[in-house]
C-alpha cells in the first residue's frame, strides 16, 4: 500500500475537494442545500451526499429519458460505491437521499399487500411495484425487474456481501450476478426460461446500484475477476476527504427536505405517466444544442487521447468514461429541470460542462483509490515516459496531468524539456 501522506495523494485529495465544491456551486439549491445541511447537522460528508443524490435520481428516472449522441443511445442508470471506515455515515447519506423513494415504495408495498389479501384464485398474478431492492437473490432481483420494467435499484448499506458473493467460487450465483450487472449497465436484454416456473423476458434492462464499502475490503472488490471483467470500470467511487468534527444544535430544515423531495417526486411523476398504457410516448429522447453536441464530441476525443497514454488500470477506466459521460449528461439535465418539470427543453453546453466536471471528479476518486490501496506495476507509471508518449500521440498536457495526478506546472516543465 502506498503511503497515504505522499505528495501525489495529498495533491489528489486537495484537488478533489476543489472539484467537489466547484460541482456543488453549480447544483440547484434544492440539492446543494440538502448536502450542506446534512454536513452541518448530521456530519455527513458532502461527497457522500452528492453520490447518494445522483443514485436517487438515476433510480427515479428509469427507461424514460435517453440520449442519442455520437452514434450511441444511452440511459442514466449508474453504479456507485461509497468508500470509508466504520462510523463515516455512509449509510446515513444513502438514507437521507433515498428517503422519497422509500416513501413511495412503502405505499406501493401496502397497496400490494392489500391487493394480495383480496385476491381470488381467478384473478391474474399481482405484481409488486417498487423502485429499490435491499436484499435479494439473483433470481428474485431479475423477477423484480420483470415486474418493474422501467428499472430497479439495488440499495445496500454495505455492498460487501454482494462483492463476496461475486468473489465466492463456490457460489452458483457468482457469475450470474456479475453478468447481470455488466449487461444491465448498457441495458442489454435478459431472457429467463425454466421448466418449473414461468419464463419471462426483460427486453431492456435498467439497473442501478449503491452501497458502502470499508477500505479494507477494496482488494477483495478488485479481485476474482471483478477487475478483469470490467465491473470495476463501471463503478463511480466516492472516497471521504473531508470530515465534519464539530457538533451543531439543530436539524435539517423541513423546507430543505420538502424542496428536495419535490424534485424527486416530479421525476417519479413523469416516469409514472410514461408507464401508463394510454401514454403513446414511452421514452423521451433528449435533444442537444449544437454547442452541447460539439462540447461532448471534443471531450470524448480527449478521453480517447488519454486512453492512448494511460497505464493499464487507468486506460480501461478511461474507456468506460466515454459511456459514463453520457449517463452524467442525462443526470445533470434531469437534476437541473426537476424542480419545475421542464424536461422537454434541450440539453445545453452548461449541462455538458457540469457532466464533465462530475466525470473528472469520479476519475480522480478512482485514481485516489488505486494510489492509496494498490502497489502493483499496473498502477505505477514513469512520468517521463507518459509525457513522451503524450507528445507522440498529440495528447494535451492536461490529459497527462489528469492521468498522473501531478500538478500541471510539473507536467509543463517536463513537456518543455522534450519539445525544446
């Protein structure tokens, strides 16, 4: 394990705080105020709340909004893992953010139980509507998704039991869970055919995921095929880099909670409308302004350039960033329009720029994990070699700084040495 007080780790942590605050300053007040007051009154790290809110929105949307850009169609389902120690309020962040989804699921469960109690033998099977799953076998998770074709979210206080299941060579569900998560990320179909139970087909999957993980379990998460299969590259990791150690009297204001809940409820209302059989438009394809399309195009080209100079662990993560940027564009679009339900507007350049900030934030989080917890040849790099390769491949100095985690001034000095 690399010394967590090394200059690179210190620099990354400082830049992560700056990047986080830059993002929070651009969020609508209905999210930023909840993040700020959760930090003050409940000592929940701001970065934890940010990821938990993004997960909640991702889970609320389902297969309702999509983005067609640069030759690909993408939806907003995303996977999050919150890294910390015991007592770091990982679960509290998830609980606060997903509270409006729990309220909805509680109501749907009561309705389901009531309908079951009134069911007769002649009635068709009653399907349970829900958004979040907390504990499920792979079979029940797929069945829950079939009952909720717009999507299902896996929400766990601790994700380690799922990781352990995926890492257990004696578990028959090991490969099934990994395959389900890998394929659902890009919305592949699932077809279940059995002799003993009803067969079903999910034409287009939509799975979201969030859970906390303690630092010491990270090596387990990266092992046993999870890294090689590309599962790790699909995760948006969140480290803790600023704790509130000050007690404060009071609690989160009711108006702040109400404003946040209102935004989530507006998203859910739009999804419920699209699910009605009478609704002719089941999906809304988000259109982009010309400037937004060009900004997304240029950024994706930068990601490809960075891939060409990155060492292995970062190279593969950069590859998935070309997908996550689309997902984050949709997330930002919905976040910024949920309060007023102005979902039929265009995705603009400001949306894309904020999505880029988020994409870079999560990449820096991934870098921090690799540098802090893994001491492998894959995570090491010779900076001079990277600079020479970047010059050869016409990559930018910023790309080298992003990949290495070093200050731009340091890269500039080395750059000038090889181009002079």
